[in-house]
């Protein structure tokens, strides 16, 4: 019993617009606020901000290199309960 979903052009445009705006607003806020945050941190603020961004980027790339992108089957495997062993 499979169901087919028809996506109309207006629905696709509406959802694409919501996704774009949902990513654009935080990016604009970050562009405006990050200089104030760095200035508020003092003279070592820029150095700390750069190092923390570098460490975050390396850690994310390492996770993707080790495990690859998340997939539904991997998510199901990780969320599944362990199977009890029969003795």
C-alpha cells in the first residue's frame, strides 16, 4: 500500500522560500552581530574566535570522514534497541 505524493509548483516554491529565508535570517544576524561579539571579548577575542572556528571545522570534517554523511538506515541502526542473545 504505497501512496504517491504529488508536489505542485506552488507548494515547491513556498517550501523553497521558507527554507531559504530560514537560512538567510540567521546568517544576516550573524554577519551583523559577530563583529560586536569579537569586540566585546577584548584584544584576544579575534584569536579565540578564529581558533574555536578552526577546531569546530576540523571536528566536523573528522566526523564526516570517519562515519560519512548520516543516512536513514544508519539512524535506524543507531536508534534500535539491542537484540538480546539467546543462551
